[in-house]
C-alpha cells in the first residue's frame, strides 16, 4: 500500500528471471512450450477446417445426436466424419 520495498522485490524478480534464462532447463521448457503452441494452432486450424467442410457440416448435427443417443459409437462416427472430410 505504501510502495515500500517494491524496487527490491522487482530486482529480486529480475535476478531470478536472468538466472532462470541462463540455464539449459529454461531453454528446454521454452522449446517444449513452442512445440505445444505449434500443435495447438494445428489442432485449432484443423478443427475449424473440419467443421467448415460442407459434407462434415451437413452430417455433424445428426451424427452428434446419434452418438449422444447411443445409436452409433463415437469411434465409428469419427471414422465416418473423417472419411467425409477426406473426400
């Protein structure tokens, strides 16, 4: 509230960050994060393209209803939708 010691706290944070960034573990974690972000973007893009595909968009509502009702199992439904997407 009085802003006492903020400079010291900030220096400690900066010192910690600098020490962490110089270690190999930091670079390894950053590389893992980059790959995680890469695959996240790929999943999001593929999901958007999948849902926008005309044959999938047409079949998806009924397929979801049939899966929810237990009329078709999720694996078979997914295979059918993927086949539609690939053609």
